[in-house]
C-alpha cells in the first residue's frame, strides 16, 4: 500500500495498491465513494439515483479490489495516472461540458473563496452574474478594480460580478483581491476551465437569473491597462453588460451561442489532467514529476495559455518574462487560437 492522491472535484488522499503492469491503483470498495462519490452496488456503479452498469471482472481484481482506471473508463472519464508519484487525476464527463456549451445551462459549481469557505454559483441565483476567470500569473489580475467598479455600479440593479482565479493557492490571489467586495473565489482543481472549455484568461461568462448562459465564454478586460499589449479595449464589452442589466439585451442569439465555443479535444482534456498532476507534484515539492507533467501538458495543448502559461511558475519560469512574450507573439501570429468568443471590437469613438 502507498499513499495516493486522487484529484477529482477535490483532492483526496487514500492508501492504495499499485498495479504497475496495468498502470492503475487498486482501492478497497469502501474507498471508492470517498474519492469519487460513487459506490458499488448490485446495479453497478451508483451515485444517488444514478447507476451505471459495469462488467464486474473488468472493474474488480481477483481479491475484490477496485481498479480506479477501469472505474474511470466505465464512467466515461479520461484519466491520467502517475503510479510512481502516487497521483491520479480524472476529467469531468464530456457530457457535463456539453451541457454547458451546447445546452447553455450553468453548472451549480462549488468553489472556495479566499478564506476557504465553499461557495456555490447558486448563492447568487436571482442576479445577473458575470463570471470573470483570471489568474495571479496573468496581468489580468490587475484588472480586478475594473470589475469591482462594474459590480458597484450595477449591484443595485441585481447584478453580481464573480471573479474566479485559476490558481492553486489562495494566498497568491489575496493581494490582488484586497479591498474587493465582489465575490472572489479560486479554482485549485481547474473545474471552471474544464467545464467551460476556457483556454485563456481573462475570460468572461454571462449567466442570467435562471442559470442560463446568455453569453458563452469570451475574451474581455475590466480596464484598459493592457489594451496596447492585447489590442482589447474594455469599454465596448462593459457597455454591452450595462445594456444586458438595464433591459435584458444580449449580443448573441441562443442558437448562435450554442455553436460559439468549440468543445475540448481529447488532447486538450489530457493536457488539463497532466497540469493537475503537475500542480499536485509541485505542492509536494517533487520537481521531476512536476516538470514531466507540465511539459506534457504544454505539448498536448500548445494553444492553451491557461495550461502552458499557468505551468510556467510550477517549473520556475517567469509567466511575465521573455519566454512568455516570445511564445505569446507566436500564438498571436497564428491568429490567437482559443476557445470562446472574440473580444467585442472597439468602435472608432472608442
């Protein structure tokens, strides 16, 4: 038995056997619910009222232990396992992301605030909500005052801006959130970019009072601090938000919105898993494992700044340095490929 960390919606530590031949971890049946929320029953793998039929011999070994990778396969969930490091990361089911991107239904996401208190997206149901994905490793962290100003301006009209940092450590975010009264959460296990197919920050999502996504993920800034660098002006998008809050005007129809954001490829899903393994290895101080998975993540998703730029601090590289600038210019020369709507264009008077 060795200590193993299973990364799902959170990170759970368990003792498990290693099957090196099949590159998997073997759990006692009673451990399965603790790490994944599913349990074995006569009908298969069950969670609440939902049960998934399984082939017992494919999931259980001769001693009745549960093969974690086989369980992930039965649930339709991609997985990355590092048997030497004792880390396993599982992706969300693709159907969960399709519900967001195609059906335009906001998930009832649970994330911690900077004090570790779990908050749900539904905590602000009844308001028009602007989700703002940012990060401490991106200049967009200096944009928060702009989003705070919008929050203050429109709050009396039933609007809430919710900033979500794609960071593993709340303390990395805290200096930028000082004095903020809008909700500031952080996403240590990368649920938001996986469910919404976010591949760069800053990215915003509009969610109405009834949990409908009325504007899918797209690029936007809260200030013009980096406008000369990014080519994105804050004003046009901010004005669209004001019109939405004032009279419900949305800049995109529901049919177009359902086609607006491409789903993640298999490689992009795996890149996110390798990143999560790298982040856990970094937390442990395991430099070799961190670098191996960070490099694999970047190779699998070369256009995903929320993967390769986020991985730079994990391996001791400066996410604001020349290495980033060179790679960013290469990305821009190829048309800035990213999941999500493009930034709202500026008008001549802007």
